[in-house]
C-alpha cells in the first residue's frame, strides 16, 4: 500500500511539476508552486489543481466553454445602433482606448451620462429606484448576494415588478454567495424570478473551476440603465456588522450607448450559465439614446481571455500619467509588472498616491500588501491607510482626465483568475469630482512615513515576507 502511494505521489507531483515549469506565467509564482508541491505531499498537488493551473496556456485545462465564449465575442461584440468614439484629441486617451479595444473587444462610446455613487445608502437607493421604474426587464449579477435588509427590500421590489409583468433574471457566484440560503433562493424563484449561478460548483468540474470566480457586479434596467462597480448586495455597506465598520465603495450609474457594452457582458455570462440564448433577441438590446457627454469604455477580463485586460489597463494608466496617479483598492498585491510601472512613475516625478484600508478581511492579504510598502515608498509613492471603515473601492485615475471604476483589484486573482468588469471614463469633470473625494479621504487617513515604517517590529517583517511568498498563490 505504501509503495503504491509513493508511486502515485511521484507521478502526480511530476506532472504538476512539469505543468509549473512549462506553463508557469511568472517565475515568482512558479517558484512558490514548486515549493508547495515539493514540501506538501499530495496536498500541494491538489492546491495546484485548484488554484495554480494556467488556463491561458494549458489547453487541456481550459474552461469547458472557453472556445464558445470566444466565438460568442466574435459574433456579438459589435453594436448595431451607435458608432464608437474615434476622435480623441489626447494621444494618451487614444492609446489607452486602442489597447482596450484590442485586448477585450469593447469600444469607447460617447453620449453617456455617468453618476458616481460613493456610499451604500445612495448606491442602493439609486439602484432600487431604477428597479421600481423598470418597464420590461431587470438583469442582476453579483459576486455576493447576502441575507439582510437589502435582500428583503429587493425581494419586495421584485415581487411588485413580477406582478407588473417585468422579467427578472439574477446571477450569482457560488463561492461569493455561499451564505445565500437555499430557502431564500427558492423564495425568489417562487414568485417567477429566473436565478442561475455564473460559476457553479458541480461534481466533475469542481476541481477545475473552483478557483475561477465571477467577481462582476452588474445591474441592467430595460437595457438603458446600467450599474457597475465594487458594491455587492450585502448589509455591510449600510451598517456596521463587524469590527471593520461600514464598508465603503464606489459604484457607477450609466445611461447611454455604453450600457449596451455592459449588458453584453451580462448576456454572455448568462448565456453560459443558463444555456439560454433568449437574451440575444433585439428586445433586450434596445436602441441607445444620447444622455450626456461622457465617453465610457467597458473593460471585461477573465480566465477565458487571451490577455489579462484588467492588468494591462492598470499598467497603461500608470505609464500614461504625466502629473499624478491616484489608486484606491482593498487588495493591493501588485504583479511584478505593475510594481515596476509604479516605481518608474514615482521615480520619474509623477505623484503617486495609494489609499488602502488599515484593516483587511484577510490576514494573509494584509501582510502581503504591507510587504510592498517599503520598496514603493522608497521610490516616492505616498501610502495612506484609511481607518474606522473598510475601504473596498477599486479606483484608478490619472492627471484629472481618465477615471476607472469597477470590480478589479490589484492582485493576481483579479488579473488572472476572476471574471472582472471595469468602466473606464474619459471625463475630466468626473475625474476631478472623484479626485476631491479621494483627497478628502487621504487627509482623514494616516499617511505612512518611510522612516517610521522601516522600524516596524521584526515579527511583522517576518510575517510580511511569508505572506509575500504566498501572494502569487492568492
């Protein structure tokens, strides 16, 4: 029996070892996996199968629907009723829009009205108001759907809209919404709501899909109003239910041609979650009217993408900045490419400010983030830690010209493993509006001083290095 286990261990470890060597995305990440496989017999191989497979390179392990998703993109990405924006005066905007058009296929459109929502009360008040005014259909997709006051209010609204003949479809992620009780799901289904999970945990496919979550947050009303950003549907955003306080985030309400791009992200996910192609009907893609003067480009990325579009978006924003870069994010665990770009920007005279939460919902993530502080502060990056409430915003904006709001974090999970969506807004007025709020938050936060930070306890430095070593596996 022991000899069989040894042979099995050698074979499985050898195959996993070869997978890391031939298909590893980055040396640091590959090294972490090699150590995990070698020093954690059997468990290390299981962890690699769950969390380490590079789906962009290993064809055998690609998501089952990857080919169909790409075929879908080639057939359904083009808009039928609005021409993309093509006359950027700014070279930096033109380069960024071209990159994103090529790596994720969604084009920039003008004629949008965008409202920035920066607290739970105003965000859900706006979403629920739009739901109440829905005439034809409501499409909702969240990473986290959680029991509570917001869920109860949503149910009441949905019941009213179903009685009015409005179609309602909901999608959720199986891991993110793990606490959403079956009894509650049945309650929603019982009134006529269609519900499906975008990344289900099924026997037979679980081991290959567990690590690949759908982290998107999208609400579409009648195909003409769209919401996206960082907010999940949980009471954490409206009241303090833990020591981390009320969660703070940033969300967008969009009206105009770019809503169609955002809706197509939902439609593709729904198509592959439900196997129904009903949403490809023109009924669900109405003609878009002009609502404002903001240019908006949707950025979508996932393990089925040819390129890590979210990471490329962030790197390009950093590289294009001339005056300043502002970043707010709850999980700042940058890839080597992002880290290098930030240091180059700071060393070249660009003011780089990063706002992060002082607390984190993950101890490993907190120590891993802090392991990068010393080297980026040494390069001139300013770091602010927000106290009291938990900062969950995913913001990047540069030079008071370009603003990015969405679900994408600064970590390997968002870059490589999760299905994410950001909205890129080419609008100086909105960028300045968000910049003012960002500045106020920084002034109310604690700025880390390099001379003091390097004197932190040795045990903190030790835990940081351990967490950083594990960070490629997060």
